[in-house]
C-alpha cells in the first residue's frame, strides 16, 4: 500500500527483513573475555550512549571472533538500541547487523528514526526484539515509480539537511567571532603572578533557592542554576517565578558549595540551594571573568562534600592571578588573553565544520 505525500514522492510499507540482510554479529565477545583491551576498533554493546560504542579495543582477539565490516546499521536486542557504524567493529552479545548494498551513512540516518519508532513496541524480556520479530517488523519508506525503496531520495534528503545544519552552525560561529575584538598573538610566557583574596575583588552572596522538585524545569526559558558540574551549572529552564528569586546582576560567577565548580552567567537566572554568586566590585569583561574562573578552578580542587566551599571559605580563598606594573590583577591582560584563545578556537571550529559530517 502506498500513499501520496506530495506530487513527487510516494511511500510504501516494507518488512525490515525484505529490505535488509539481518544477521547476528560475528563476534559477540563478553567484555571479560577481551584479549587486547585497548586500541582503535569500536566495541559495540547494547548501550544507548556514544553511538553504541562502549570502548575501543585492539585488533587482536580470539580466533573465533571476527570483526564485522562497517557501513551497517546495528540493533541491540532487549534494549532496542539502533546506530549506524561506518567503520569495522567488534560487538558484545545480542547485536544484530543490518546490511543492504545501497546503504550509506546518509540514507541510514533517514531510516534509523523510523526503525526506532517501531522498536518502541519491544521491551526487555519476553517481548524483546528477536530476530524473527525484527524481520517481520514493518516500516514505511519513500518509493520510486516501480514501488521500490527510493534510496537516492533518502540520501539526498539527509545530505541536504546536513548542508543546511552545517551552514547554520558556521554562520553562528562567524557571528560570535565578529563579537570578539581582534587581538594579536599573546602568550603567558614571562607573565608575573601573585595571590589575591577573592573578597577583595568580588562581592559574594548565596542565591535565593528554588526547589526543583516543586517546579517544571523542562518547559521554561530562564536558566535554573544548581550545583551541577556540567552544562554551565544549568539544571533546566523555568517559567517566570517571583521576582525576588531572579538574579539580574550579571555577568556573575556561580559556584556550588559542595561541587566547587565555577561558571560564568551572562543572563538573568534562578538558583537551587547553596549556590554562591560572585559579582565583581569593578566592571570586568566576560573574558577577564573567564580567565579568573580558570584560575579559581585550579584552587578549588581541594573542596568536596565533606569540605565545602561555603560563603566564608570562598571569600577568604586566595587565587593566583597575572599582575600589572602596580602589582594589581592585570584584568586587561586576562581579557585580551581570553579573546585571543576564544577567537582561535572559533576559527579552528569553523574550519572543522567546513569538512565535518553532521551525521557521524
């Protein structure tokens, strides 16, 4: 059965087993039976992370285990994980390998979301994605005038989408680069340093906390900053709350008591519990603050859940910083250094995106 989606394309329903040659992987190595445990060969398991790659292992494994060639879609039974593997790989247990001579990375990324949608009906245990069930599962794909799978259309669709995404990212990076004032090459060589106490240059207060358990942190637009050590400390986004909870002094540095991980906040935000907010006593650029954050991070490694960086300790904490001729923190140097580093990184990233594949 087919149905028209526009005047150019039609869709058809196919059993997966009629589109792909489906076989169990050639290795199926238990992790505790790996011979050469480190190397460059992907070791694919049923994990839902990192494109199914649990680790990278060596070429040398037991003779009965063979590598599977790349350019294949893999499905982890029980977990129903689905990924495209471009290069040759070994696997753990219960991995099915799907092949077709027309398959490539572009049409694979068109098909994988359709497979994932169908895999939702399976689960761990008695209703797992067995080989028989997998082969009989149906998906709907674009077809040509002969009602055969239109591999070329899927490839062109994803390739065009990749080009649009790449262009959008490069344009964004170019705009960010334009915001940074041009700085000549700058180095840390020959720079003099000295220790300074945080409270001499920053005011510190504890953010007025909101309890995430009582809030929807997934559908708002305002940053909700907690003691997280990732994602710039942001644990979600809130709708507008009472103004008394909103931190509108920015840029500021936030740092959680127990985690002691500093981040720069450039926009209004809300906080969870025990989040310190450092506001510079004099106007400092975000670049100078980013340099300071890295220096502060170096001395915060001693803090932990049993020895927290509470407000009192943070105020008295000494930080090693570059100094000027007056033996004061050289904020101008710090700002220029970070401008130089950031502009270089953005240029490198733009160059990489000009040649990188979005779908990897």
